[in-house]
């Protein structure tokens, strides 16, 4: 793990150390709601634009999940309720 990946994950989740599991879960839920690919279904009648938005949403969903996994690993056990 690099510090760069950690910094990107923290920036994506708009968190700084120390953070709690509750904060992390709240941010994850908000990000997944924002980037849910199905939200882009009625965005446009242009198939090319739709696929671009859908692909971006899929990519962001994968990034959110990967960042979440990284940040969960770094939570100090005492912080977990």
C-alpha cells in the first residue's frame, strides 16, 4: 500500500485521520448513491452519452469499493464500536 493510494482514498471519502467506521459507512453510502450506474438510465436519449456516463459510474463505484476496503483495513480496532 502506498501513501498515495491512502491519500486518494481519504480525499474521495472527504475524511481525514482519525475516522470512525460510522463516518466511513456514511460516506460510502452517499458516494454509492451518487455514482449508482442505474441513476444514469434516464439521463439522455443519446446512447453514446448514456454509455459514457454509465461507464464512468461503474468506474467510480469500483473506486469507491476499493477505497472503502483500504480504509476499513486501517481502522484501529479500538475505534470499531
